[in-house]
C-alpha cells in the first residue's frame, strides 16, 4: 500500500453508524401522536402504566355493582317517580317539579334531580330502569371525580383507594341505586371539591366561579343541604389560593355570585310567576318555595320542626349531633368518622414535619 492510498483512506469520512436510522425511527415513533384509544387506555404519560387501566376497571366494577338487579326496588321512591313521569309528559311539570302532569302541586324539593330522570324517561320510555339508570351513572361519575381529586396531589394509588372506598360504602351503594335527590347532590358536591382544588392550585377566580355553579345546582337539587360544604370550600380558597389576598377576595365574591345566579334564576321564576299560573308549592303552608327552603327543608332538619314534611312533623327521626351515631344512620356512614379523624391527625402531623417550600 503506497502513502497516497493510505492518506486518502485516512481522510475519508467515517461511515454513519448503522444504528442511527433505527434511533431516528424510534424517536419519531415516541413523539408521534397517540390515537384516542391509546390515550384513553394509557392515560397521561407521567402516570404509571397500570394507573389508567386500574381506574377503568374500578369504574366498570362500580357500574356493574350498582346496575346489578337495579329494578329490584320497583319504582323506588314512588313520590319522586310520579314526578318524573309527570316531567316526561309535560314541560311545565318538568320545570316546576310537579307531582302530576296536570300541575296541581309540586314535590317538596327543587327539581334538578327530577330533570335528569325525566330526560332519561323521555329517551328510553317510562320504566323503573329508565328512572334509576341516571342514578347509577351519577354514582360512577362521583367515583371518578373523587379519584381525580385525590390523585392530583397524592398519586394514582391513593386515588384508586379513595374511589374504591366511596364505591363500596354501604350508603353510597344504596344512594346510587335509588331515585332520591342525594345521588345528584353528592356528585355536585364532589365536583365542587374538585373545582376548589383547581382554583387553589391556580389561584383562579374563574375556577372558583365554577365551584359556585356546582353549589348553585346543588341548591336546585336539595336546597340548603348543599351549603354544608360551602364554609370549607370558601375558607380553603381564601386561605390557601395561590394568589394575592385581594384576588382571593375577588374570587370568593365571584364564586358567591355564580352560586346565587345558578340557583336564583329558578327561585325567581317560581316566586315571580303568579300562583294561578303555576302548581302549588308542595310542603309549604303558604304556597312559597322560600318558606319550604327555610322551613322544614332547612332549619327544620336541625331543630326538628318539619311541619309540611311528607313524613309529618319530626318524621325523619331525632335531631342533634348524636343522630349520626344512631342505629338508623350509624351503620351506613358513621363508621367512617373515626377513620377520617385518625387520618386527619396523621396528615396534619406529616404536614407539620414536611419542609416548607
């Protein structure tokens, strides 16, 4: 080999590694957009691979649990089933929550829960299954919302545990298989907690307005009972939102306005429409929705004055704090209270030891 040939070979560029095209192809495949089905099954890329399939399995198991033998309770609460039937036949009955299509008298609650069931009956026809199916779907949705709320800060495993606990709580299994207003009420309260967390994280007044909308719709579901969560939501936003104090106050006012508007439009319609053009307000002594709201559907739940109630005065048992621990209610939900208090204490302890950021 002469010197010229050796120098030419030395100066020639080195061949490209054979693995480079493979690396480029792998990179392109990784960055290529996933299909909708892949995104649904896999979930966010930051999640563990098992997180989304486990969530879908939890939701499917919840749906099967709640829908199994769903019609065994027949028409469930026939008082509300009659109003659902009326709302499926008359839009006026739908709007006011009338007990009959002739619009003689309303039920003793706001009508939002009836609206969902009446729409189901309009689509599927009148049957026990059509009335109760929306309750099952609300239950599945609530489990999903609780999972999403917990997962945001505590991870996928904690979200799955919280969703499973809700799905298997005895009173939840009953509630999401029955046509009382509580199914929609609990869903809206869970959505309110989810939106409150978003508003705190982002310091967003808009998100807190969304909270107000959920609370307002909760009022149209079961009146003042939804307000039980309002102090917690409001204080959490005012104290912890990631923004200035001035913007927190502005956001709280915006959320309050959204709550009043989303609930108040229906109350205004009922109170302003002449009595001879609308049904009588069920449960009232003076044909006023406000008197029912602040009467046995409001303060009456605390002091026992339930005049006008379907069950009669004091028709729903003794009042007071010990009611939660009685034989009727204690076995349904109160067994969770000690666990909640213990975990709250543990959480506060761990939070106190954590370094400040």
